C-alpha cells in the first residue's frame, strides 16, 4: 500500500526514490517539471515521474503503468548496410562524381 510519496516513488521503480525526496503529499502533488529540474532530476526521470503521477491521480493501478526503461539500441550509426537480405547502397548523382569522364 502507498502511504507516503517515498512509497510511491519506490513502487514506480527506476530508483526514483533516490532521485527525489519529498515528505508531504501536498508538496508532492504540486511538483511540476520546473521544480523537478531544479531538484536535479534528469529529463527522462522527470517525464516518467510526472507520467506516473498523472496516471495514479487518474485511478490506474501502479502495476498497470510502472515499467522499466527501454533498453539501449543494439544497432548504432546510420543503420545496417544489409536490409532484408539486400545490400543497401547510396544512389550517387553521376554529375557530382569526382571521377572525370573522357570527352
């Protein structure tokens, strides 16, 4: 059961209880993005906390909306060089080619 704001932050996970410490419910519900930013909470954590606060306020169960962060991408850069079994090549404009064509 959720009795304090710290219990709520523990219940939503992502170690939010270590990033924000608020004692009273009134102070907790008055928090907005600017106040969380001045408290030193990061952008993705701010968005997650505010989203969870709104869903909890709307009456959803914490188990329905609390989730772990999205894992990091495994493919980096400009994308894979092979897609659907075909090698991807850029289409070059022959007019901009550095190689001189014999006239």
